[in-house]
C-alpha cells in the first residue's frame, strides 16, 4: 500500500526513455510570446505586470551588481511555479518532487553566489564566518559552525522544496483514497472528507507558489551577502 502511494514520485518512462525531460521542457511552451503589436492582449499584459512586480521586489535590497541576476531569478521563479502547479493536475508528474533536480538547481546557484563573494569582496565574504565581538576561545568553534551552516544552505534549499511538495501530494492521495473507500459505506462522511480534500487542494496551490517564491528569495538573500 505504501509503495503504491510513493509510486507517483517515480520518474515516468516510455519505451525505456525517461519522460522527465518533457515534463521540464513543457512549461515553457505554455507562456504567451510577446507580439509585435503596440497593444498587447490582457494575458501578455498580466504576465508582464507580474514579472515586473516580482523582479522589482526581489532586486530592491540588492545593489546594482546584483541586478544582473534579475532575468535568471525571475525565470527560475516562473519555471518552478509552473512545474509545481502542473504537478497538481491528475495523471501528471511533478519533477520538483525529485531531490536530485532541486539540488541541481540549488547547488550551482548557491556556489555562484559564494564564488562572486570570494572574487569581489573576499574579506567581507570570509567575515560572515566569524561574528563581530566573538570571544577568543569560541573563535575556532564558531568558524566550524558557520562553515557547516554555509555548506548546508544548498541542501536546505533542495530538501525544503522536495519535502513540502512530497508531503502535500501524499496527503492529497491519502485523503482521496479515504473518500473513495468511504463513499459506498458512509456517504455523508465521504462528502465531508471530499470538502476537506478540496480545501487541501487549494492550500497546495498556495504552497506550490509560496515554495517557489521562497526558493528564489533565499537565493537572492545569499546573493545579497556576496555582492
């Protein structure tokens, strides 16, 4: 029974070919492309407004050097939101429930922020490993702790996104299974359970968007420390 619950997180394949590449590439085909007309339609206008608002909010704490990351972070945000939302549809696969994919996003971007800090301002970057005013006997211990916390950051990014989406999908499947079992036995209880399932689905829609935003926001905070 538990194995069948976790089967939804297995990467699908057809004729031995993994389909995760299609699941990753498909979201980009769903976005409208800007037209050459002077006046765009409502969908393109709404898309541009959302991207501009998000980019302004994300880049506000950063200096001019960090604004080079605006396109990358905005694209990553839209990509993660779309994948997370499409994964809530029936008979679909959510690539962001795979820890390997999330770590593939988190590790290179986190490493890029660290390299930028070490190259542009090495003294400030290394100064984050030792808080100001630390007693001399605690200096070696705090340096070790801060170094460990620095290397845990990409793992925390990937695990946070994977765990939240996996837990939500499992909970939805468990409640949906309970509804199907209770419907012929206790219809009233099944209807109440289905109402809970509907509310949980709405919550998971919010979680899908919030987790994508948190992922990109934490990357921008790491970038803020190093630019």
